[in-house]
C-alpha cells in the first residue's frame, strides 16, 4: 500500500508550521487522504492563504487554521486548549514548526529563541495534548528533526548560550539533539499507551528556516546548495509515512530518514543524557512528569 492510498477519513491531524515548506505539503497530502487537518501557523494572513489554497487543491472543507507562536509558552498552552475544546479526538500530532536565528535573541519567556521554538514549544504542545492522544489511541506523535542533531557534545549547563559564543548552526543542531533525545525518552514512557512517538530527518530541503531575509553569507550558501536540495514535497514524504503508513503503526522511539529507520547520534540515545534533557525540559516548561 502506498502512502497516497492510505485512507485517513475520520482522523484528526494537527501540524505546526503548516503555512509553508514541508508543513504545507504534509497538510495538503493529509487533506487529500481525507483527514481533518488542523494547520497551526504563526502568521494569520499567511496561514489563511495557505489553508484556502489547500482546501481548493484537496477539494476538502476539513482544513482548519489555528494561530500560535510556538516560541511562546502562553501561546502554546492557549493553542492546546483550543484543540482540546474543538476536536473530540486527536490521531496525529506533527511537530514540524521550527527555525533558526542568526543572532542570539530571547523569546517572550526570556528563553533563547532557537531552543524555545524548536524544542520547548513542541515538547509543551505534546505534553498538553497527551490526554486526547491517549484517548484516541492508536495515535502518533511525529517530531521533524534534522541530521544537524549529530553534534559531538552538548553543554547541559549552558543550553541557552549564556556563556558560550552563540553560533546559529550550533544552536540549531543542539535544539534538534534535544528533540531526538526527548522523542526517545517520551516513547519509552508511553509504552503500552497506544501512542507512538518517532522523529525524522526530512532531507536537506529548500525551505525558509533562516527567515525571509538572511545575511549575505547564508544567501550565498543557500544559492550554491539549492540545486541539490529536495523540494518541500519530497521533504514531506517521511513525515507523511510516519503519520499514515500501517507499516509503522506499532513502531515507536525510532529515527527515520527516507522512510526507513536510521541511526540517531550516540548522544541522543544515551539514557543518562536523555533523562537529564527530560528533567531540564520539565523544569523549563513547569510541567509534571509523564
């Protein structure tokens, strides 16, 4: 059975960062499969335009839009409350939103922006939606990560680059390492619940994670690499596979590349480190243990 032939009728799928790139392509394909698609976007105008485009392309009225800033914990909590109030079930949660910032800056909560939006926002939304996910089991959590997580070390005492020199690539890679470690620990804690949790590398995709107007050096690098990058449509394939394929219905705690299990970094698989990252995440979010 190919992914495009999976029937998602009656299922509700939430996807963050859905107005462009991988998120938009995944939302479109899920709508074509018959799912109720809840697009989460930060920019209302862009989100409305993308949602309407998807409704027309998929010939579906089951495409909704919710507005949230994934770097703001108050915004994420408000988003989760809307989802719980509006939808009687939740079958798939795709944590796709993320990005990179060139210079260190803080979120509304005073947290370094890259870790706030790439890891903590996704983790908080996941925590807040665990009850409906469990009630709708079998259900799935998919975290869109990156091979950039293959960093050689992580400083748990300086995850916000308060003492280290801030480097955009390092901050981005660290945030994805945290996401992978969190994924594996969550999968372990969810054993027996009927909720699976996996992460993935979508490939090197031509998206706008560096913003609409990156510095000249980034423009040059992107310009050189763009002919070799995947399209957002190709980049969305592994996300869709994990969200819909019967082949992975019972698989949890894995890292995927090109729709196949792959080797995540040794750091991300270290049980001691994963536990410490989990504790740090709980502390930063002020949540109770799962």
